[in-house]
C-alpha cells in the first residue's frame, strides 16, 4: 500500500505545497486508486498535480464523514472531471463510498451548512454511489470500516450541532465518521478522517474486521482538539498497550496532544507532501 498526503493542516518543511484545515489522502493498493476525503477547497487538485498524481484515474472516492473540511473539495474534483469531459480527455467514473448519513445537511451555532454541498443525486451524475454503514472491502486487503462502534466511555463526545434526517432534525453525533484499514504481512495500517467516535474504538473495529491485533501504522485525524483529561489519558493508555510501530497523527490533533502522544508511541511528522509505502 502507498499513501500520499494531499491535504492536511500543515505541509512538510521546505515542501512547496498548500495546506488548509482539512484532510485528503491518495492511496494505491491492490491495483486500485483511492482518494480518501477531499479537503475543504480545490488545493487537493493542485497538490496532486505537483506530486504527479492523476486524480482522473481514481477508482474510488471514500468519504470518512460529511463535514466541510473533508467534503467541500469534492466541488473541485467534479470540476476537474467535467472539464476533462468537455476537452475530450480520458477520465474514469469513480465510485463514491460513504456512510448513509455523509451527505445529509448539518448545521452548528447558526451556521446553516457545515456538511457536503453535493447531494447523492448530483454525485450519481459523475459516478456510482455506495452508501453503507457496514464494512465494505475495496480490495482483497483494503476495507472501509463502516459505522464505528463506540467501545470506550472516555471517547464519548457531545454532539456537534444538528443533522437533518428524513425523520427530522437530531443532535449530530457524527456516527458517519468511518475509516479505512489495510492488511499487510506485518499487521494493519489504519487511515482515519477525524475519528469522532474515538481513535481507540476505530482501531478496535479494524482489528475485529481484519482479524489481526498487530498495528503497523495509524495515520489521520485523532479528534484530540483540547480533549478532556479523561479522553486524553484513556487514549494514551490504550495506544501504549496497543504499541503501533508508528503513528502519524494529524489534522484534528492539537500540539499538546501530539506532545503527549510522542511520550507513548513512535509519533512521526505528517503534512502535505508526505508519501509512505508499506509492502
């Protein structure tokens, strides 16, 4: 498996890319080309171009959850594909994979929309859409984890605004926030969006689905932004016992949490421009 960081809150030092509060990873595994999230704006397209990555050849676009910093970059991707069609350039029709709640309207603190701008119907005009709360294998070894089960009391978080469902308006617990896991000969690689349900719960779900307790790497957002003392302590204890070979915490992980993580795991620098390979 290979992974390139296209969007993150920071760039690697002395690398001339653009950063923003958002997330997007490009993944190659088992002959498939997967985009995991799309960031907040069009920088996903420009950063990919600078890295020599052709986003017109994607097989799947996986959305971790519906928040704007992971989905609004889809607008730029749709423009990229539309322009390619106008110009007669070769391009694919990717499959969009997400939880069924990922494209619902969301609001918070008087802000009318913090969810995806695009509807499922609009996405169907540009590819196939697969919405599932169950695990979905994308390749023999790469799996979308589906709805993450809340497994630890210390990871329970308050709702983030409201979500507009077919049954009415409800508190938004962000149950659509999912992740990817990839089986390797040495153990699992786990790729997260924000881990709203909890990074520990996410890892446990990956272990259960893949049947492997060994963790090679965890990369993505850990939802540790001014975490409660209980959440941070519980996360540190879990990760110390879990003993991943490496951790690439980024996006929604604040500096204090990264410093704390570095005391218990092999924390690696992450930012736009980072490219990793696991074979």
